[in-house]
C-alpha cells in the first residue's frame, strides 16, 4: 500500500519520501488507473440496484484508520469538488471527466470510524476534523469487532476497507451482507482461500445491486484508460511480450516495544508478515500485475519464479518476508510477462510496465509507438479521487460498478507468482486457485506467536 501520500505517519504503511523512477516520473504520477466512462473496458458487469440515501447522501464508514485509510477518507471528501484539468486536445474524454466541470459528488461525509488501535482512530479523526468533517464519539469503534459495530450503523451506506489485506475477505463479506456499497483497498486477500471468498462476495454484491470499487487506481486514470483501450483495439497488433517492474527501496518498519505481544507487534508491522500482507509481491506488485492483466485482457495460466531475502537477517523488525521476486508468467494467448519486484535500500527504483506487439510498443500509460508515435493529451484528474467519484456516480445513476473480478484476478496473479517462487516449481493457475493453504489464524487476538521462518524453496511444500 505505497505511494498515495508522502507525508503521513510511516507506521501506517506509506512511504515518507516519494521516490522517483529512472524515467524521472514520480511514483505517484506512475501509479494510475482508469475512469468510469470506460465501463465496457474495465468493469465485468454493472447492475441496477441500491442507490444512495433518498436525498442522494453518501455516508461513509471507514474501517482501518491508518495512513492509507485516512488518505482514502480524505480522497472521498476531496472528490466532491475536484476540477478536471486541463482542457482536452484530442477530443477524448469520459462521461465523468468533462473538462472544467466539477464532479457532481456533493453531499458526502465520513460519519463513522473503526480500527483495532485507538491511537490510529484518533489521529484519523483529527485529520478529518481539520477539513471540516467531525465524527461523533458514538460512531467511533476499536477492537477486533470494531468493523461489525460500524457496519451495524444504518446511516452508513458506503464503507472504505483499509485494514491489512488479511482482513479484507471477512470485512467485504460482512459489508455486503449489511447492504453497504464498498471501496476496498488492494490486495483483497493473502491466499487463495481469501480470493475465493472475495469472488463470492462480489457475486453477492452484484445480486444485491451494491457497488464495489477497488484500490487499483490505475484503472481510474484517464490517460491509462485511453491507452489501454487503444491497445485492446489492436493499436500494436497481437501482444507478444509484457514487462512489469515494482522495484523500490525499503519501506517503514516498526521496532518492537515493551508490552506488545508477539501478534500485536506483527499486526503493527504487518507488511513483513505473509499472513498479514501476502509478501511484497502481493502487497505491492499487484499494481503492475493488474496493469498487465488489463492490457492483455486475461489472467495468466502458469508461472515460474525465483526470489529470496538478501538484505536483512531473519527476524527483527523486517519480519520474515522476501525482499525480491522475479517471475515469468504465461498467458492463454501465448504472451509472456516478465516480472520483477524488489524492496531493498540503496537500489535503483523502477516502477514501470511495457508491452511489445507485432506492430509496435507501448508503456501502457500514455504512449504508443508504431510507425508513428501517439501520446495521450486529454483531460486528467487525480486517480485517487477519481476512483471514489466513479463509484459514487455509478451508485447515483443506479448502475453501481463492480470491480471484484479484476482485483481478485490481480491478487491471484500475485499469489500465483509468490507460490511458484516459494516452491521453486512451475505452477498452474487452477492448482493455485484451488489450493488449500490458508493464512487465516484460528482466532483474531493478541498473544504469543513464534516468528515465522523465512521460506526456503528447498523445503517449502505447495498444497
């Protein structure tokens, strides 16, 4: 969960310093998505169903008040007044991106907060108050059951899920059962069991007419939606090869403090524990893997990978996860995706994607090169705000968007790569999707726990 805000508390999972790729494009500029006007391209289905309150009000409940959750809550509030810019020069724009117009997402407020830890909730509450959005004491909940208490509020009709990925499946299931529209951060699970649960919850949301939007924000960036549309329309012919990179430096890590149990520390330091984050390929690299799937219009059928842990001794504040992966994916069309993911200090940062087709190449963002070069020069908006605009507008039109399938396949693509690298085997999509490995603990509670060992492919058993 990196790269949305550069000035939030490092404990909450966001890099304090924004790093720049080799091209000179910042991480925030690069990590983008699409817009709602391209529904035929990005949404597997839309459905008529539940709308906002009778007066059109969107009343938001935030589950997970860390840096990303607080950022998402501010995004949904900022999305109500953002002006699209600049005027288009290509004639292309989406339904929700009329140049110079204000997004019609007024009457939006955050009304409830839930988090396991009280200090994070209070910091989020303070930041919301600073922009004129106060949350009452009675609508603030802490503890492992805080999400259930928030979902029990009838006034909440739109929830943001921003806890560590381990908790996403149970929270999405509960939110859909409670009849709430959902914005959920990526990834949506840490294992195949969780992915399967989310897929079923997505189907239930469709039946109930509930919107589900995911935090794969590239799918809500106007330049990328047009670029991908052209690629999918054959601008470079059949795509033969793709490349995806998410190579960054070290992110925050939390040293253990006296009084914290093993599991409380692991929760606070969640990116470095596979049971909470899925490892870096799932937690981080999902963005570029999702972009590859989107461009190719399919998910891979098998993977072969390598990786390991080179920069830190096992244990300590960097937990047990790996710090580098390299995976080759094969797609049904015959295309191959060559993928790298690294999280090691003092290394060159590279966050990029590219595809090679029979007739040309593209950076999958805003540029296509064949016998001539095309660059996107249309309108733009902040994709972190646009994703909320798109969900809110779809709800108010009575056709809520549902991105569950896309983000589930992206998460599963990352899990497939992780399992292939962990095991040292060529693994098939179907085998991994139906696998029995489940990282969910028997109970969610703080207490004693051993430090997990660093995975060794020589002894790791895939099942």
